[in-house]
C-alpha cells in the first residue's frame, strides 16, 4: 500500500489523440413539378467523423492476495516480461505471459493503466427532410446510421490474470440504423 509510485499513471479517461469533424450539407436537388419537389427536394445530409486512440487500462488479479481484508478486491498483477506482442490482434492484444499473479501477502508491481485499448474510427450519418404542415409546424423524417461504414470498434481486452481469455477482445460496436419522425413547432 505504500508504493505510491505505482499509483502514478494515466487516468482511465485519458485519450492521447482525438479528432472530430461534423458537417451539414443540403442536397442541391431541385424539381419542376410541385409534388416531386415536395417529396424528393429539400433533403439534408449531416454526419460526424470520430477518430481517437484507445483508453488505458490496468492488469488485475481477482481476490484478496495481499490479505488486507477487503472482499472483492482486485490486486494488480506482477510484470514478468515484455507485454508487447509481435503481432497485435484481437486474439492477442498483449502478451499474457508477461503478467503473473503476485505471491501471497504482496501487492502486484504493475503500474496504473499501463496498457492501451483499441482506438475508435466511426462515421455517423443522418439523412433528413422537413415536411411543412403550417408556417410554424412541420414534421422531420430522419434516417440515422451509427457507424455507417460498419468499421469494427473493439472494446477493451480481458485484463484479468488467470482468466483463460486474458489478452483477448470479444466485444465490438456494429452498425446501427434507425428511422425517426419528429414533430417541430
């Protein structure tokens, strides 16, 4: 508990780099017929592009290994080798052999949040059109696409020493689509 040097580290919310771009573009289609302009004209496209590095995380060992009487405590692991794999994949995000359970009645020697999770690359897009009812009132029809390009954005890897799945990533965000109708007044 007196190893304060191991408590110095990155916040769990620390992102080293993040880029966000948003836009709104009114589609330039014009039609001669009133009904065609009413239905096909006046659409807008908007979107958000997000690129960011991954969140940091710590390696933990379950249980009260230091015997401090705290039930449900997670202790940090011991570093016993190089955790950088030769080829980083979702099946081997870090080298699990580089970490071990600390001996009984001791605390682990890994620092706080020493590893980085996968980054995010996302493109969210909306296609919408407002249909006027009166001068002040309208309905807006919206088609929304989250992660429109369906690029897998992976979750954090399993970071529990002793788990058969340590170092693997088994979660990802996929494309989501929704249609909405909004009343504006």
